[in-house]
């Protein structure tokens, strides 16, 4: 398993460590080493050459960042035979839970506070990985890590909630009319029945971006970009920064200890073999793991880009509302607060009174909210790790100013 560790820029070797997981499954996390919250920001220059700069919005100013190309076979990670690919989420989480304590031990960071963040399918994996790390540490104290919290960004945590949100989301935004919404609801019911009955392999035909639900919405609306509805009708350029990062990593491969294995750059760098091995796991939920983590005292941050059409905010709020942990009772009673950064409204937040469970909506952002609004994401993470995302400063009434 390939990993890339960026030490905290302030030189603090005891700084919290943030693990970053990309989605897919099968998209390499290493692309964000040179994008979004990574220490570097890489773009194409005016003549097609690469341009790199220190990223002012990096999360590793005060925190160490650990990127892992996962599941095995993704990005620079590899398997020596087909049996090495993970076939279930639990197996993929087990591989990560083997790697992470080993890496932290190697760099003297096992006692550092640890946070696991993920986006999309990585957001689904974050609670699974966190729970696995706790179980591993309970079984073998020498493998224990100092897990403090998780962050779920536009996460496919509960696929039933996701499929049930499309008719509402696209109708409310005006992309489809009531008649089409009713047709989509019928498809949603079929998908939900398959998922709830355990037929998760066949359910994938409804969940995929080319699946029956989004195909129906496309036929009625001509939406082509599900990941950022601000550009719903534009050719899909949403992942172009990711593409630049992928080609840059391919360009510098000879400088990395990864050997000559091909590094995928097409279609978001997705390893379709790794994806295919996990296709029957995609429709399974990790909501029970979120509940278990909250009950174990682990802090949870859930955030969404408001313009995501792939994992709509309505789907996140649906499964979040159904959590049974006590922290969620407090969250559901709290009111959404206006969130400002440099005097501008950038989103909305709410948290339970104990600050254990927090929910954030990031405005002007799609599926990859951290990429779309990096300064906002940095402020959010700093507030969350410091334990005061849901608290107003004394001179900030009634709105929260970040920055």
C-alpha cells in the first residue's frame, strides 16, 4: 500500500495526524497531495507544462497529513495476484488498519491524535476504518492508535438514503417536473428494495452515475455533470484539477520509490479492477459504524457541498436524522447557524451541545467540496480539530466568523 506522509509545516512532531481517503472505490488518495488540502498545488501552465506552488490552503500547516492509495491496487498501491484485491469493505478496512499503525509507529506518531477523513466512497470507508482501528487496538494494545474523530465529506454512507433523495433533490431544484419525479420515485423504490433485501450486486445498476435513476433524470433534464450542479449542462470539466494531479504524479513517478508499474490517469485514475471487486459492497451502509463510533465517544464531522447532485445533501440529512446515538439527539434539536469567512457567508453549521457531532453545509461547492472551497474547508477542519466548530466567539453574535 502506497502512502505519502506530510509532516506539519510548523515543525510540531506531536501534531494531530489526518488520514485522507479518496472515493471510487479505486481512486488514488495521493492526487490530493498536490491538490485541494495537500501541501502542494499543481496546475497546468499556459503552454501545457506543470506549475506547482506551496498550497496556502493546506491542512498540514498545523497537522500531519497521511494519504493512502486504497483499496489495494489503486494508484501506486499494487497486488501481486488477483486474490490481493479487497472484495468487501471490511477487508479493505482491514488492510488500512494494518497499514496505518505500522506507518505511525515508523514515524513515532502512534500517540498523536488521529483523525480519519474521506470523501464520497472514502467518506463511507472512514467510519468502517475507524471502527476497525478501535477493534484492532482493543485486541492488540501494541497496535492501538489515538483515534479522536472522523470526517465524512459528501459520503455515500447510506446508499438507501442516497437513492431515495434524487427525486426530491432534482425536483426541488427544478431540473425535473412532478411527473418525472414520480417515475424516479418508482426506480428509487426498486433500488431500496434490492438494497434492503441484500441484493446489493443488482442494486448497483441504480446507484452508478450511468445507472437507471440518473439516466432517467438526464433524459428529462439533459444534466451531464452530476458532481456540481452549478455547471449541470457543461461538459464534465469538474475533475480537470484531479486530472492535472494524476498526470503530474505520473510525470514524477521516476522520483518515487514505486517501481515502473503503470499509474492510471484516465477517468479520474480509477482502478476498475479494484472497483469491480468491490461492486457488490457499494450499496452496503456504514451508518451503523457511525452510530457505534459516537457511542464510543469518537467525534464526527459530516459536511456536504451544497451543489452536489451525486450525493445530495438531502440524502446525508436523511441518514443523519436516523442515528440513535445521544449526540444526534442534541444535534437534531440545535438550529443551523450562519457561517461566515472574511465577512462572506460560506455555509451553515450546527453541532450538538457536547460538540461531538457536527454537520456543515459548504456553499458554492459540489461533490469535491474540499477542492471547490479549499479555504473554507481548511477553516472548517481547524475549528473541528480544536473542538469548537459549534461554539461562537464572544464578539461574534449572532453569527460565527471564521478566519
